[in-house]
C-alpha cells in the first residue's frame, strides 16, 4: 500500500527546512526525507568530542545578508553571534587581506609602487568600491592592468585551479566576482549589513526550524528508495535535478571537497578564522573554528579543504559548476522540470545555482509563497 502525504520535501538542508517550516506555519502537514543521517544538509555543525569546539562538517558557513526579510525570518529560529568574517591569503609567504584591498597593496609592494597604485585605483574606481578582477585586468591604464594581472596570478589562478579544476576564464564571471578587489581599507570578507553565525550553531537552528508537530523528518531515507511508495499532493525537491531525472541528458558536474580536521595542542593555530592558499599546498583554505563562536579551549581545531569532483558514494555535492556548457545541460533538465505538475525544484542542487545561504532561504520562501 502506498503511503499518502500532502507535502513531500526531499532534502533536509537549508532550502528544504525553510520550505518545511513555511508549509507547517500555514497549517500543512509535511514529510521531509534526507538520505543522510543528520538534519541540516551542508550547514550541519557539531561539537568536536575532544575540544567542544563547534565545527562545520561540510566546510565554513558564515551567514551574511542584506535581505531584511531573510534575516528576520531566520532570527525566529536562532539568536546570533555577530561575526565579521576576515580572510587572509598566504602570498609569497605573507598574509594578505582578501578581498585584496589598499592595505594588501602595501603588504606586497614597496611604498612608492603601492602609493602610485592606490592613487590610480581610487581615482579610477572611487574609494571603498568593489572592482571585479576582470575589470581591473582590462583597465585602460597600464599600471592598473599590471595590478589586475598580479592579483589574478597571486590570488585567483592557483586557488581557482584547485577549487574548480579549471581557470577563472572557463567559469562564469559571477564566480570571480564573489571576491572583488576592494579600493578601501575595510578588511571584512563580506560587506553585508548582517553577518553572523547562529549562537548555538546551525544544527540547533535547524532543529528549531523543524520543531513543529506538522513536520515529520525521516533521515537515512533515500528518495530513490521511497519513490513510488509514497504518494504526495506536492513534491518539493531540493536534491540534484539531474539525479531526479535519472541523468537522462547526462550528469551535471558538481564540486566537492575532502575536509580534514586536525586538532592542535595550542590555543590558536592561525592568525584568524580563515587562511587561503593560492600558492603551494594541495588544500585551498584552512579554517580555525574556535574564532566563529569565540569558543574557549586550550586546544584548537583546524580544517583543511582538498577540492574534488563530486562522485556518487564518495563525497557530497557542494557546488554546482557555473559555466555556459553546464547551464546548457541544466536547461534540458529545467525544461523537463517545468513540465511536471505539482513538483517544484529549488535549492543549490535543484536549481543548479551557486546560492549563498540567504539566497537559498529567499528562494524557498518565495517558492512556498507562490504555491497555493
Ligand atoms: N577565489 C580565489 N582566491 C581566493 C578566494 C576566492 O581564487 O583567495 C575564487 C575561487 O575561484 C573561489 C571563488 O573565488 O571559488 C569564490 O570564493 P568564495 O570565498 O566565495 O567561495 P566559497 O566560500 O563559496 O567556497
């Protein structure tokens, strides 16, 4: 006998949980399934057994947004630990602010060169502006072009080759534009109005989102195993869109990473929460988690990320790969998806979009609002 549900949600990540919370808030029953054994999808965090430090199992997640609606929405489920993220990259053995800013200039160049470049940058683009690396590389002034080429080679080339297995030129410009050159001295990684992590972690926030008697959560439950056994009025699918259609048009590529956690017997191991390694090393970045919630321990936990292609059964999908040929392939799936009745695709994997957390929440809110 088939089980009947009103709303079936596939994927208990941030997108699926937002949809579940919204449907339940308007009085509808929801069954949410996930093949993993924990809630939260890739925002899942947990306290490290030895040190008690809250670590992010699938890599660093720092919430940032200018979207008041999303901020207010998530604030129903958590209080926040305000946390302005700061990232450094190790360039020629020196730690340099990322986004590369006016102080970075002075770190890597002699005073005269740095002053000349600073003057040109500010006159050309204005003070405190975000300049995409592509724009700087094509500037009309030769000194600015030189700087663009320098930052491209020192900050982007090696990191992007490791992260994506291809060059920035092969990816959509939007990928590099996430990390601009900054013509000011603000050394924060993001410039959004709201920047924080949930004060008791993402998993606690996730549990609150799902804490409604109308929501049933079934973990360790693969949609492929229950497909056909559960009938639904509506399906909200935040899994991989190509998998839903049995890879009919071929596989969409996704990036993943092996994240290696190391406990170190010292109070702090690095100068700040995240160091990027565009040069040398096989990992892209190291993250020291005790900075996130300002947790205390005489030890510390640092993660090292080794990017990999996604491979089923080996790792999880972290990122879609934004580039024209993948978008073209995705369009075939999107057309198939649009032709279905009462089945809605969303989330990073369902939409094949490199959403930030706030964008994923906004997308799920808008989706549910539009479904009567
Ligand atoms: N990037 C880079 N060097 C850096 C930081 C970022 O080349 O030091 C590039 C790289 O291609 C990366 C992209 O910019 O994938 C976006 O970086 P972001 O920090 O937004 O990546 P995420 O945190 O989403 O992995």
